[in-house]
C-alpha cells in the first residue's frame, strides 16, 4: 500500500487492472531500440483469457527480469487476488525500468 495512486487506479477505474498489467508488460518488453510487445496484445490477452492470459503476461515480466516463479503459481495469484497481482507487477516493472 505504499503507492496509493496505483492501488486506487487498479481498484476504482473500470478495466484498471487490465490496463496496468498491459502497461507493465509493454514497459518490460521494450528494448533500447524502442521496440516492444505493445499495449493491445497484453490487454487483449488478459481480457480474453482472464487468469491464463494474465499468468502468461506475468510470466513475460518474470522472464524479462529473471524473477523465479511458475505458470501454475501465476495462475493461482491471478485467480486469488487479481488486484494485488496487477499492482505488484506494475510497481515491479516501474521500479526496475524507471529507477523508483
């Protein structure tokens, strides 16, 4: 709860969780050349496949930053607490890419 702005956005804005995770994946997969997976693909993945898509996106973030975990664990996290999962991913990527 250290970043209330991010938590409030995810909780109160419709589709806030979806948007935050899509932005986190977009930031995590950007290269120095400016390429990345884009915003729409992760967002559609979450929307269409719910926890499976979200777990896939979470795996991409873990892969990018060499964070331990598993697809099964990611599915469980998204099924049990999607708000927590989304804000955790967004803050992790933001802190690692922007130095916060």
